[in-house]
C-alpha cells in the first residue's frame, strides 16, 4: 500500500497506534466474553443445584442407590462359601461389589429424571429462558449430577467393601486360605472400588445424554436399562458363538465397564479393567455430544 504524500513517519505511527488500539480492544472484548461465560456457567451451576436439591426425589433416589448397592453386595457375600479342603477360585472383591449392578439402575433413573421431568412439565422453557446458552445448561446439569452421584457412589462402595470384609471370612474366605481381608490399602481393591464409583458417574452421564435426546422419561429409562442389561442376556444366548460373545462383552457399556471390578484372572478378560472404563466413557461422551447438538438444533 502506497504511503500518502506528506504524511511520512507520522502517518505510519498513526496506523501503528490504531492497530494497537484495535488489538487491545479485541483482547478486552475476548476477556469480557470469557468472564461473562464463567459468570453464566456459575449461575447455571447454582440454578441446577437449586433445582435438584429442592426435589425430594433426588435424595430419595440417592439414598436408594446406597441402600440397594450395599444390601445386594452384602447378600452376595453371604451367599458364597469356600468349603474346607477345596480350592475356591472366587474374586472376593468383585463379589463384594455385586450391588453396583443393581444400584446403577437407580442412578440411571435419577439422571433421566434430571432433565426429562423438565420436558414433561414444560419447565424446560423457563430453564432455557434463564440460561439461553444450551450447552452451558447441559454442562451445568451434568456437573451437578456427577457430583451427587460420586458422593453417593463413595458411600455405597465403601459400605459394600466393608460388608464384604465383615462377612466373607465367616464364609471360609480367610487369610489362611489366601483371602486377606478387603482393604482400600490393597492396590487391586482400591482400583476396583474407585473404578466402581467412576462407573456410576459415567452411567449417570450416559443416561443424562440419552434422556436429553429422547426427552420422554419412560422411553429414556427403557432405552438406558435395555442398553445396560440386554447385552449380557444376548451373550448368554450366544453360547455357541464365542467370537460374538467376546465382541459384545468388549464393547457393551455394562459388561466392559464392570471389568474395573475384576482383580483375578485379568488375562482372561475380554478387555482390560481401565480399557473397559474407557469404553463406557466413550458411550457417555458420545451420548452427551449428540444430545448437546440436538439440544441446539431442536425447539424446547
């Protein structure tokens, strides 16, 4: 660009000052946008926390998750025995965490209700008016839900491990026979316990994503429970086809995710424990991504 005659250095300095001013303005606007986004997320988190904690069903379902998980785990521990003089190839850690298989159903119902109830009552319109950024609303809902489920999961898993520690020695699983008392200080026990808590949180996120896509509460619960519990039934029906059994166990959300509880015979698993959690995390991430996209494209 040709420099205008008579302007010289002064014109060049003026242009530089203008460019610097424009760049500073853009940076300032970007900073304000980020701060506004953070304030919006903070407000959304507060709103979602207020909604969930003021609904009595939320805490009843969390309490049911804890009670059902611990009760079923204790019953499973009391149902197994290791007779004297016999070898007992039993994974006592996995037995003690059996209740997660049923507790997850309550977590799924809680997560579905967290958003489908708003669609059924029409309050989703009020929510989206108060929080016009739909991804922010979904992010806040997912964050609050995850925090609640993690808290309940810690209590449920701790109670299950404690029940196994107290019950299993009386059923023949003693340290003298190669079954030390369950303790979080033991690496495999800690991995199985922490992984089970993470498993419940991922089930909640998967359920939230599917419920946002489907919207209808009953249909969403049916789809989530079918996705969790049907693959093991299909595996049982495919007893003559080990290749398909292996594929389903490797990639279905519950079968893959619950391998995090295994502490023995790891080389015989269809997928590694953390690999299984990765499969479940992929299911949850895909559900949330699709739900976020549909939330932006569809009307409330």
